[in-house]
C-alpha cells in the first residue's frame, strides 16, 4: 500500500540566488497543494487548462498538471512557450485557465494576435513565480477580461501555499500574495530572535503542514537549515501579514540590500520602476560599495521602440522613493539571464556586472543632502 509520505519526485530549486538543490516532494504534498490551488482559482470541473510551464517545475508538473486532473479537466500541453501559439490554443481549445509568469503575460499582451484572437473562454490567470507588478495585473485583467490569482510558494513547499481569491478586491490582488490554503500554518518570524512577529511587521515567512518537503536529497546540512525540529519550513523570503490574514512579500532574505545599516527591499524599488511608462522589465540588486557597504543598482529593459535615461529614471524614483532607495548605478540591457520558468537569475546578473558583460551608464547623481541620503 502506498505511503502518502513517500517521495513522489525530486524537484530542483530554481537557482535564482544560488546553486539548485533537490527537494524531496511527497504524494500528500503534491496532490493536495495542486488540488487546493486549482480550486481556489475557480478552475471549473471538466475545464481546460493550457500549460506552457516546464514539466520539471512545480508550476507545470504539479500545479498545472495535477490541478487539472484533480478537477477532471483537459490538459493542453505546449512543447514550449510561444505567445502566438498560446493565444491560438486559447481560441481553438476554449481554454479556461493557465499558470503564466510575468514575462509570459507581457509577451501575450504585447503580441499582435492579442487583438484578433477570441480569448473569451479564458476566465482566470494564476501567477506569482516571480514579482508580479500591480500595473501588469490590472492590464491583464482588463485586456483578457478575466479573473486573476496571485499565489506564493516554493519548491520546498510542494508548490504554493498562499493564494488570493478571484473575488478579492483589486487592492488585495495587486498588493498581497493572498491567504493560506486550507490546513497550512503560516507565520512571520524575526530573522534574529526567531520570535513570531506581530501583524504588519516584516520578517521571514515560515510554513508548516502537509506541504513541507521531506528534505533536500543528499544534503542533510541544508535540510537542517531549512526545516526546524517542530516541522516549520523556513522559506528564506521576507514578508508581513495583515490583520485579515493576507500576506505581503517584500523580497528574498538573500537579496536584501544593507545600505549604511538600513535594510532595503528590492521588490519595493522594482515595483516603482516597473510603473515607469517606458520600462518593460527591471531587476534591482545590491552592489558592493566602500562608503555605504552596499548601494542600489538597477538593470533595466526598455519597452520596444523606447530609450532609457538614467537621469529620467532617477528623477522618477525620487518622486516615489526616499533617497537611499533610489538606484545609484544604472545598467541598460535587452536581455536577462532567465531560468526555464521565467525568473531573472540575479546571481548571474551580478556575475555579468563583475565580468563587465554589462556596464553601468555614465551619469552623475545629484548631490546628497545628508549623510544617509
């Protein structure tokens, strides 16, 4: 007889901040995480799900595939993501739902066929494998005329364990990553004291329940660092919880920028820059600096047919951010190092910068007004 706690598959982490590790996922976690996520996203029974995510990733091989079959649905599998083909398949197969990351959503919205294909059957988009800016959520809801769910999880948690509801307000859809799925315990922990944090206080996100992995394959030390003795999974992500149980994510613990003793979160800065009218994509990084310890750097891609200016971007940031958060070093690019699931590999970006593959724009930041500005 099958033991639900036995390893069902080994999934490797995305490696956006370090070397990938093999997470041992079990039957109980895989089946239930996918089922509960698909149900909250209002994927209809006997519906049609289109998938362009890699099958070796939790987005394709767990959430999309197992979520579809748990609702007795039809699984339309693309060999690789192609925005034109994706839009055609929505029309021809009358697809209802899909999990697509921000880079895919942008490609669909910007494709010329978006204006001519019948996408009326498409009722819900799930996203969240990477930062999903509010402006992108609103645009997708409007142009697809569909519902949207933001979800959050990781390979080590057998998939997502936080998700918004399709009935949530625009503010909740664009400013939070949702509430825990059934049977998941989630809390915010102080990274130094490990004490549970009060509401609206930033700390590390911890989760406990059926969804935590068995451990990393062949890496007992990494397993001990990620899983506590009483069953909590330390996600390595920073966030907060409000009085209604909705969570916000502020960034990766490893990505946090410490400038002159102040903790800065890249996601907050990325959200502001992404709203600039000519910016297509952005990645914010902490760069070593002799004076401040770290300074904020931004690697930015322009929308097609547009050009970027460091002076203009800095002025835009200063209207929306405090001085220490506005990037001091700007890099412009037409491509990013990406994982197979559409995440920007920030660790590779830092290597590109160190090796001079991408170089900072020459510009002069306005004089600082204070010792911390």
